[in-house]
C-alpha cells in the first residue's frame, strides 16, 4: 500500500509539473504575442499619421489659405504648403520653418502628430537639404518615414516627413 | 491502520495540490478573459475612431466639395459615443476613450444615432452628419 501511494504521488507530481510548464508557456506566449501586436499597431498608427500629414502638406493650401500671413497660430485650422496641388509655396514653407522655434508643438498638433516627434525635410534627389523643420531623430529611434515629390520654383524636390516616439 | 493513514495523508496532499492548480488555472483564465474583453473593446473603438479619422483626413486633402458616405460598424456588446471636436476624433465607452488626430481643426460634428455618416468638405470645413 505504501509503495502504491508513493507511485500515485509521483505520477501526480509529474503531471502537475507538465501542466504548470504548459500553463507557463501559454502565459509567456500570450504576453509575447500581445507585445508584438502592440508594437506593430503603434508602428502602423505612426505610419498612417505621417501619411496624412504629408498629404495635407502637398495637397492643400492650409486653412485659411493665407495662413502664412497670420501672426497667431491659434487662428490656423490646418497647414498646407502648396499654392496648387503639388506646387509648393516658398512663403508657406518659410513660415513653417519660422514656427519651428516658437510653435513646434502646435504645428505637430495641426498636422495630427501630437503623440510623436516630427521632422520635415525638403531636399533635392541627391539629399541636399533646402529647408528643415522639427527635430532630428536619434539612431536608436524607431522612425516612420514618408516621402512626397512636389515642385518648388519649377524644380522637383523631395519632402520627407519623419515621426518617432 | 498505519498504512491506511499514510495513504490518506498522500490523498489529502494530492487533493490540495490539485485544488491549488485548479485555483491557479481559474485565476489565469479569469484574468486573461477580462484582458481579452478589454483588448477587444479597445480595438473595436480604435477601429471606429480610425475609420472616421481616416475618412475626414482624406476628405480634407481631397479639397472643397468632396463628400463620402461612411458606414460605421456597430460595436457588439457595449455602448460607445463618438465625438469630433477640433482636430480630434474621440470614441468613448464605459470610463475609457480613444482618440485619433486629424489634419484640420475646422470640423463640425452633428450628434446622431445612425450607423451611417456623411463626411463633407464644405469650403475647407469638414462636416460630419449622420445619414
């Protein structure tokens, strides 16, 4: 009887150990999967935010359309940099750059990028920078980038919008 | 008698162990089930906010006069409220809310109950009205 009892307990111990191992693996797998989903969702959300910001910049004049002449940023409803679709207005770009020092956060909000840091670069196709707005991302940051081509004074330039947390 | 008593002690220990395991498994199930329901609700609310925000941003970029009709999925199992205010779309449910940023502050939102909304660009103002 004593030996039977010992066998029964050993069996139970082994079964319990296996059960706990499976349960723990389940917990670890669940947490890993949840973290991966959150990471990808965050990246997608960031990508989408800069895509819409870039579209707004190269497709609209902003609201009001003469926002570059306004002094108070609170009077601006949206930011757009073109005089007509994909044709950049240099005065609007210059006003955006001027806001960089004083109203960086407000500009981010107007572009729908409140949650992230932002950099907008206006470059030629060789990477030469004409204008720059915002902060530069660190190499350790996970950065989303979107590019748009537009005309500035008859010349094709590249607009790179970058966002990161 | 001595032998029988030893078996009973083993049995008791085994039962306690099984009960502990059962308790732990039940706790794990309950916790993950609650978490899963929260994730599901958050995800559905985010999806709804994202869908409306995406449409508003597209209509804004598309320019004056553009409009579209949007079907908002009914979120199963819980009540939610949508609000478009300045450059944010917010979806509220229970004590939570999720929000999506818009590329324009010039928005006008008419509260309603229907599952279909019209999103229009009227002179650069984005008007969201229930159908």
